[in-house]
C-alpha cells in the first residue's frame, strides 16, 4: 500500500510538471506570435511612410517642419503595455484590473467628419439614465491650435463594443480635466476615485506598484501597463501632478491609474518617458466644485512649490543642517513677481501647514486649498453674494506654517497671504505636442490624412 501511494504521488507530480511545461510553451508561443505581428506592423508602417515621402503631394500644417525629420505615427497602440503585462502579479490584481476595465471607456471627438482626438475615460457615476465620464480636456482641444473646439461630437466606446454619443458638461483647463455626460437606456458600471491620500505619502513608503488602464476605440480592446510611483515631480506646469513609470500611449490619456488593492488613485496624462497623473484627491475636489459651482475655484496665491522629498540631495542636506528632521511638506521654488514684494515667504522656505493643518506633499496642499475655496464659495452663496471672487480687497486669508532658512539661521513662523483673485479655469496648462498633419491629394482632392510626431517629441 505504501509503495502504491508513493507511485501515485510520483505520477501526480509528473502530471503537474508536464502541465506546467505545456502552459509555459503555450505562453512562449503566444508571445512569439504577438512579437512577430508587432514587428510586421511596425515594418508596414515604416514602408508606408517611406512610400508617402517618395511619391505623393503633401500639405504640411506645421511651420517649417522638414521632410527629412524622422516621423512617427502621432497615435500608435504598440506603446501601451503587452498582453502579458500583469502575469508576474497575483490573480487578484488581474481581477481588480478587469473590474475597473468595465468602467473604462474609449473616447473620440469630432468636428464634422474630422477626428480631433482619441483617448480614454472612466465612468464615475450613473444616475437617472445618464453616465458621467472623467477624462482629459485634450479630448476637446484643437490638435494644431491652443484652442477649445465648440460643440464637438463625442463618441463613447463602451466595454461591450456599443457606441454612445456624449457631450461636454464641465471643463477645467488649469488641471486639463473635463467631465463628459452620456445618456444611456441601460445601466453603466461606475467607479469612484479613492479618498486615500496616504497612498501618496512617499515619506512613509516609496515602493508603490500601480497599473494604468486605457481603452481603444477601434478595436475597442482595453490596454494595461504596470509600473511604480516615482518620487519626483512632472515636468508639466502643475504642482499637484505626480508621476508613475507606466508606459502608455496617447490613447491612454484620461484613463485611470489603479493601485494593487483595486483603488483608483489618479487620472493619467502622457509624456515622453513617464506618465504624469492627477491624484484622486484633486479629481474628487474638482468634481465637487463642478457639482456645486459649475467650475473649479483656486486661490491665486503666487507660490510655486514642489514636494520636499523631490528636492536634490544637496538641498535636503542643507535643510537638515538647519535642523530639518522630516521630509514632509513643500519647498518654495518660485514666487510670482506680483506677490514677491508683498509676502514674507521666500524661495527655499519650507511650508508644512495650512491654517494649522499639516500636509505631506504638493498634491495634498492643492486639495486643502480647493477645500478652503469651496467653503468660501458656499458661504458666499448662503449670503447671496456674487460668484465672482476677484475683488480689489481680500476675500480670504491663507495662514502658512513656514520654516525659514536665512543664512545660518532657521526658525518657524506663521505667514499670511491675503487672496483677492482666483486662478482662471481657462488657463491652458500643458497641451500635448502638436502633430505634423500630412495630406495626400489625387486630382485635387484629399485622399488620405495622417498625423505624425517627430522622434524628438517622443
């Protein structure tokens, strides 16, 4: 009997090993097929570009762009992850990703029959037959001008392949953020952004794995890219933006960024070598402002800051020599000229509290400022005062707890900035690189239009 059990165990082990080897072989075979198709597609694109440059008449809509510059497709899908992107992670992560993908849509904008932009978005609410989608304002920007188009047609590609027509409800160009509404006669799955601000506290934990999700329009498959949060600021003109190492394409702009616990922690943008994203705390505040005031209200305080842990080591060493013990708060990088003479806060100072409340990074400070403005607007509404807060006299005061560093001296102080103006929501912060538009003509008519981007912009 004992020998029989041993033999049965041996046979089971051999079966498990054989099945594992077969699975590995299938995966490797599928990967080889995928890689071959990808290389074939790239080669076909290269041949088409060469053929168009050698024969055909071109109309180039970008200044002095030179034909010999190496051009790449403006929108390519091969940049966005692989079919095996999450296979090194647990099944729970794949399941969370698949669940969130049901709320992730593809978006296309048009003026007439002209396509403006294709990107992704997330359904954050469905109520009374209407879905509400968070995405980037790049969806409604002219591709070759710094303008917002008027009344674009917007197609919404659902996970089941159905297409609906949406419209713009709210826009805030300061955060490059917009809300799309889409009528629908059946229920749409939705997902709220996470309220957890501790996820972005790099002082406690820097090794954070994340997953970026996007959805193509044609075909309507979804894309996934994994990466990590990076403790640095984005090069874009927004203090609150954070960065991940996920590699996405422009089709992933506006799509969600997910933590490995399934929580939606941000909305993605596109950059050459990394993926900036708007943290969930800012997205939620913007949605609250849209709902209450129809716009996002921010104080024009004149400070440009970055999170303290993003500073160079030499700067941090200097601050520690002045008695700094924790890397929590923000460091002042710049003061707008109109505020420099009025404020006792100087470049290099460290701000740790707003109105007595501590914060750990620039995104958290941005959320607190939005809360402060939201309370001011609600109070003004109760008093039936105008929504226009841009006045000649101060309408609110911000008290910052500041650690100053003047020479060898360092001290804590409380500085007040009086606010009488608010940042305009129409300020265009970080438009995507403009494409080179190439049109091919035959017998005086346009027969083909393609958009390219130079290799230097990738």
